[in-house]
């Protein structure tokens, strides 16, 4: 391997080493049980179990609600739960969080470095990548929140900026400039953002619109807007396999729970907000912490930009650094109460829940402007800059270890959750995925697969102390209990079978939550398929479990997940978009044959 190639690999190698150092809190104190860790681990376990049963893209997660399940995979974007399940095939489960965190932080640094390389030399660009992955918000997201879908924004956002800044046909027509080889890649980035995290997809779409408009004005060209329109159309089309069912089927769950709770209301999460409501006490503690992170990140970005501007170190291309400089300004405004009309006016913006989620888009500008500001022209001073930066990175790692890394309670640890999963005990469900009118707190722990009763609304278990209700085998409400049978060739959570001799007519309360995509057959006759208007509905229960009417005598109950019309539509749109993507790729390839690498213009 020649020396020049080694030098090219040095920057990426340094960033990968930095990412490994950034994840050292997990090595020192084991897994961080952040806010979303149990949700993600349960999803990885359920997804991998579905794969082993021959179901590559599951819809139903059977473990939530203590085995009654929920349609989690319909609504939660697939990239992180598929990646976690895949990593679980390679690494022990205790190492999966470490692998994902390290991979995403490294990708954040590498993507930021790629963006910075458009205007900077290799060494300061590498420094910019390291600063981005060590930013306070990335570490907060990785360890305190363990929000892996949002952590992916650390690398999707710099790639989005890189591709909208490019201008490979500066002297061509607007369409030639738009299709300079970046449109297809930009579409894939938009698709990746949406498939990682829905709030991230919203932010990426708005960011693309704002940056494309500013670049178009600075270059006096329609090309950035045309490219972004092509990319958004194709990118959203590619995600239709997930996005269409997730949008259409919201009426089948309590999705409003994701935005209606006071703790996730935009107006309660502006910078340094304080509230008299005792229910928001923990929320305010968290808000204070993230407000400090936001203030430090935005202040460092703007001060560094001002220093770089005063020293004349900014790139000549105004269409590159002006949009980058505007990002922290806009993000700061969105953290203040004055921006509330904007949150209420713009479609789906309130879906972000927390204004500070926008900090993910400041990571790349933070890294770039600090690197530009502190990188000295004299060689001997660069050693000082590198040493000071390294000390700063180690300090941030220490802060992460003591402030952000979360201790695991026994039941939330990897070992505890694996035990609960293996035993079939299951986990708590997400309120936003509950059937309309159902209450997750009413779902009992330890229920049998089926309970025969004459009253479809009977309460199988209750709790007076606020804890999870627990079913008692001596429960007088069950005249008989039954167990699911294995079905040859279709042994999965989406195809269930029960066969029994029923002593009297009544209702089987199944340990399975209702959802319109379930088709329920009793002795070959369909008794419920809410997704189809010709079939009836099952009786509603407060816990959301299925109550299936059955006659006396031999009974076979088949419960199968069906492919609804919106799923078919989503697949068709994604397939068509893939075809158009190939066409645009071929057009770009033809238009740019023999041309040099795209530049900033």
C-alpha cells in the first residue's frame, strides 16, 4: 500500500478511533439503560425472532403488553430495529448497543468530514468530524436517551447538506445542474432519514427545503430547488412501504398519545422552561440539562463562525458557508417561545415533541466552524490545537460517563430483559400503539393464551395499588383456559391457531390485542376483519384484548395477519419509485459522463 493511500485512510481511521473512545462509557459501566433502551432491545428481540420464523418484515411485535403484542413495526421506522436485530446475530446482546452507538457516532464523524472536505484540507476536516461526534447532543442522545433512530441523524444530515451544496455542472442549464450526479444520492439520504426516525424525517425535509432555497438565492439558480424536489419525491416514494401504512393506519391506534401528553408538548419544552405542574418535575430537570447543551452548542458554533469570519478563513463560496451559518440561528429561534406560531402553523412540526431535537442539525456546523476557527496556519501550533481538542474530547467522555450514562435496574438490564423475553413474560407496551379506547395499564401480567367466559367485558385481573394487574390461575372468571398450537410451516407471531372442545358457548378472551389487520376465523368462518367493511367487529374491552365468540363443541380458531390495501399501495409506490430512481440514475450518468467530480460552485 503506497504512502498516499495510507494518508487518505488516516483521517477515517482517526474518526473511528474517536468513536470508539466516545463509546468507552459503555465499556467501563456496561450498557447504558437510557430512556428508550428497553423499547429498542424488545424490538430487536421480536424482529430477530420473526426472521427466524421466516418473516423478513414483521408488522406485529408480540412481546409488548406482556405478550398481548402491539403493531409496533407498522409505525416505528424499520432501520434501527432491523439493524439491531442483525447485530444481534453477530454480537452478543450485551454488545449490540455498543456496536450501534459506535457505528452511528463513527458515521457522524465520517459524514461531517466528507462535508468539511468540500472546503477544507484533510486534517481540519477530520477534526471537524471528531468535534461533531463528540458534540454534547450526540452524547446525550446516545447514552442518556439511547434514541438510536435520532442518533442516525448525525450522519444523514451532513450527507444531505453535502449533496445539496454540490454543483457539478456550474455552466449548464438548471436541469443539468440539478442532475449533476447528486439527485439519486440525495433521494437515498431522504429515504434513510425517514426510515431511521419519523421526527428526523420531518427535520430533514424542512432542512432540505430551507437550505435549497438559500443556496438557490445565493447562486441565482433553480438547480438546488429542482434537485431537492426530485430527491424528496423519490425519497418519500421509496419509504412508502413504511410511510403509507404508518400514515393510513394511525386511526387504528392512539397515535395522539405521542403528542398530547404535557411532557411532549412543544410549548413545555422551550429553553430553560419551568412549570408548576408536579407531573412535569422530572421533565424540567431533563429540560434544564438539554437547555445547557443547546446553549453551549449554539454559542460555540456562532462564536467560532464569527472568529473564522473575522480572520478571513471562511471558504470563498458564499453559497456553502452562509446556509451553514444560518442553521444555528434558526435552531436557536426554534428553542424560544416566540417561535410557537411556527410550530403550530407548519405541517407535522409539532410531531417533533421537543424543540431541542433540532440540535441534531447543528452538529455538523458546530464541528466545521470550530475546526476552521482553531486550526492554525503554523505547523507547530497544530500540535497544540490537536492536543487541546483531544483533551476536550476526553473531558466530554468523562462528563458523559458521570452525567449521561444511565444505570440499569435489574429488570431493565440486558440479562433481565432476555430472561423476560425467553420466558414469554413480555414487556410494557407503548401507549400510542394501543387500540382506540383501550388502556395499557389494564393489560394483566401472566395471562393464559385463551380464557373462556360468558361475559366479553369481564375483568381478568385488577390492581388497587397502581401496579400491573397479575392474573391468578384460580381466577373464577375463566371457565377454561387454552394454549396456542403450532401451525406447520406458519409458526410465527402473525399466524396463530387454537383448537379445543368448548364446554359451552361464550367468548374466548385471547392473549392478543385487537387490530383491524387481524383476520379471525372460527371453524372456517370469518368473524372479524375490521380492515374489510363486510366483516363485523369483535366486542370492545378496556384492556384491548380480543373477545372471540365461540359455540359449544369442537372449535378451531385461526388468527392471521392480513395484508391490507394500504400496505399493497405502499409497496407499489415504493416499487415504482425504485424504477424511477434507476431512470434518474441513468440520466445523471449520461449527463455527467466524463465530467470531473462535482464541486461547490
